[in-house]
């Protein structure tokens, strides 16, 4: 069993079958750098106190939760009252619906958790549900209450276990129309589309998260190590040298040339047939080139 502490313990229920399970967070935050705010004159960390205007610091025992139903008007709730709210989903996750594996828009997914059986006795039923989901290529849907709120959740096979992913509610997702309404509905030019499609196919490969590194965090770690080696120096030392690979490029880039160059750089020349030279194509190309002009940069 994992050494981490479960974030939820309860049971998954499928009709009359109940399976005791535990949930563990699938992601970890320890790999990221975190900063503390420091009072520079004293070198001590800044602390935050709970204060009331006109009263000052207050005792934590005197603090209640309040819901602001109108401006500056609150309904006060005791912790015991909140805990008394009985939700079956606090201990039971019932699979109430099943959907195809690709039916849920990725925008709804929030956070992932590993689901494991609590003991050996529950493994048989656990395997049945896992393998049934894998065979049918379905995802189970239900609701679960944890950490002070109730979530929609999706369950699917993951290796020898199950993966639970919490989902956003519909009213938590912003509509895309206000953001996309200003984008033209015109189709891309056929010759440009062909080359771009070839470039995508050329670069298509199985997903491997290990190929992607958190360059920003790594750079911050390097900066911290550099500062540690130069203790006593208050000035932050950073490498601000610009690459000396030649003068800044100022030529105007044609979209088709850029796409074809990308294809050649990814392994072999572009295999698409050259676009027919017509007045319409020539005009479209000139228009495309005008739209993709990059501003000239001053040479450093």
C-alpha cells in the first residue's frame, strides 16, 4: 500500500455492489518552487494575522464561517452545523451513468486521483468493475463529497487500478463565444492547409510527459543555487546576456515558406504538390504575406 495518506475513504457502489476504496492525489506540488515573503530589514518571514477592523487581532476560537447573502449581511454557521449536513456522497460514490471514453470535453476535467481497494477482500469486485469499464471502453460518472464540497467525478481504468477525475460543474465553465466572436469564420487557404497538415503529421508521436521539462522551475533553482554560493551579496545575480548567434533577423517571413521550412527541418522536404500558379493564388499569397509581416527588431 502507498505511504501517502488517502484524501478520501469510502465505497464505490455499482447497483448492489459496494467496493471499499481509498483515494490518493495523483499529482504532487513538492516539485515546484515556493517562496516566502521576507521583511528585508530584519530578514524574518512575514506572518499574517487574523484581524478585525477597529478590534485588532482576534482569537481563532471566536471565528465562525459566514455566508454573505447581502452586502455586509451574513448568515453565521457553526462547524458542527456544517458537519451535520448529511451527504451520502461523503462516504459513497455511486456510479449512476456511463459515457464513452471521449465524450467528456477536456475543459471539464479538474484534478486526478488514484483509486485503490482498501483490502484484499475488496479486490475481486474492484477488478470486475475495472475490467468491465476497460472492455466496454466506458467512463463511470457519479458524485463525491470531500474537502468541503461535492464534485462530479469520472472513473476509468488506469493500469491495474482506477483513476478518478473530478469535473467542473457546467456553471463553472466560461462560455467561449465572447472570446472567439471576433475571430473570422473564413476557412484557411487550401495550399497552406495542406502543408500545415503535413507538418502536424510529421511531428505526430506517442505522448511522453518525460520529454517536457519545467524549464522555469529549473532556472529558478539554478538562480537560488547561484545566490547560495554568493552569500552576503544582496544584489540578485542573473544571467542577462543575449544569445550572440548573429544579428537580429529583420526579413519578412512568408507563411507558406515558414511552413515548408518547418517540414524540411522536421525530416525531409515537403511532399505536397506545389500550388497552381494562378492570379487568385498569387493574390491570396500576397495577402497572406502582408498579414504575417513581423516588426523589425533593433539589432542589439
